[in-house]
C-alpha cells in the first residue's frame, strides 16, 4: 500500500504545483465542481419535491380513510353494535397515528427542500464569484505571457484525448533521453 500512497501523493503534489502555476485552470476546475454540485442539488430538490407530493397524496388518502372509519364508528354506535364501533375506533386511531407519522415525514422533507434551496443559492453565488475571478485571471494572463501551449492538454478534457503511453511520442522522446543519460552515467562510472 505504501508505494500506491507515495505515487498518489506524488500525483497530488504535481497537480497542486500545476494548478498553482496555472490559476485560471484551478478556477476552471473549481467552477466545474460547483457546476456539478449545482446540478446535483437541483436534482435533489426535484426528488424531494416529488417525495413531498407523494407524502401529500398519502396524507389525503389517509384522511379519506379516517373519515370513512369515523363514519363507521358513528353508524355502529347508532345501531348499537358496540363490538364493531370499538373495532372501527381502533382502526381510526391507527390511521390517525399513521397520518401523524406521514405528516412528520412530510415536514422533514419540506425542511430538507428549504435547506437544499439555500445550498443551491450559495452554490450559484459562489459559482458567479469563481466565474468572475476566472474571467479576471484569464484577462490578466492573456495580456501577459500566455501558457496556452503548456495547458492545452488540460483544456482538452479526459474524453477527448485518451492517453496511451505506448503510442505517446513525447514519452518515447523522454525514454530515449533518459536512456542516453543512463548510458553516459555508466560510461563515466566505467572510466573511473
């Protein structure tokens, strides 16, 4: 596990260094994360609103059932059927308890909707700030020296380029250079 952790730390360090040298890309990455968070939050709000609607429908159905059983209690009492009246009262009470539970669930969902909407507002505000800062940095970097050749791989994204070490001419150049260096080092060591 140590080798994997070391390699992972190495990659994180290189990424941090790269982003520090290219602040516009760091802002672009943050903006992308915020965009994804915004989409996830909007999806969550839609799911919660659907759940709220389902709970409201369930409450309405329970209310109709309670009304039916309440009428049956009265009807059984009027007919002198105390055994049926008591059973109907028990059923009515059970439905009332169930209705209270569903009502509590609905209130919890409503609170989560309010919280999700507040989070969405914060994400949108933060995204606007990052977008403005990105435009500012991009404007200042375009007036100065450009790093476009250095960052072209970042802007292409993962889906547009599929890195293959076997077919990478840059990797081949580095391997040749590193091999040449190793041969020179070995020559120097043999000459000693």
